[in-house]
């Protein structure tokens, strides 16, 4: 007897930080990403787990989307993108930094990240943003390929000057 597999339904929705289900999914997905080697391999701190949704809700520049996967009447949080609005002084317009892109390992390869990035682009355009920015580890080839397919390119003003480098300086060693 052949079994018929129910198709997945993927729904990308804007996160409502004050909604307990959205807040829990946000933390769950970001913690799974943090535990992944590309996210650093360490779980979120207890402080981040407890305060993340509330802190994001206090920032009008922050927005997030979650991809929900539905099959056989059950819905699961499958992917997350967190974004923070910045400002381009050269363009004198907002820009949107795609800060976290995460898809749970069991849902990778289904086009979820592509769908979430499309939603983020629509939200950025609605905000009047001139561009999307993101950082990606140079060893994360699958993410780099995804971002290139989505239209991202290395940042360069003039190729003679080279491409931009992402750098950091921790202000509090407890945050490192």
C-alpha cells in the first residue's frame, strides 16, 4: 500500500513580539541558530532567552519574520529572520540590516530562507529603505550562494579600494 504524503504549507508571517506564541518561536529558533556551528555553537544566554522579544518590541527599528510550516494540521516554526533598520547617510534614506537568518536543519532546502528574504525585502521597500545589508561567515558557502541568488553582492564602492570587511569590538566582555 502506497502512503500519500501531505504537502507542506509554508507561511511567512511578521512577528508580533508581544504575542506569546510568536515570542516563544522567536527565542526557540534563535537559540537553535546560536547552537549551530554557523551561529557560534553556544546556546543563548538565560538573559537573552528571557528578554529578547520584549527588547526587540521596544525598538521601532526592529522587525522579524517567521516561516511556519504546516502539515497534517500541525504548525511548526521553521525559520526566522531578524532585521534592524539603520540609515544610509549617502542615500539619506533608511536601510535594513538582515541581522539573523536561520532555518531549522530539518526544513533546509525547501526554499524557506528565500521566501523569508522576499518578505523582508517587501517590508524594507515599504519602509522606504534604499538597500538591504547582511553579514555572512566566509565559510558558510550555502548561505552565500542563497544570498547571491537573492541579489546580494559583496559591498564595494570601487573595486580598486576592495570590498568591505565586517569588524567588531565588544564593549563588555560578558557579551562576547
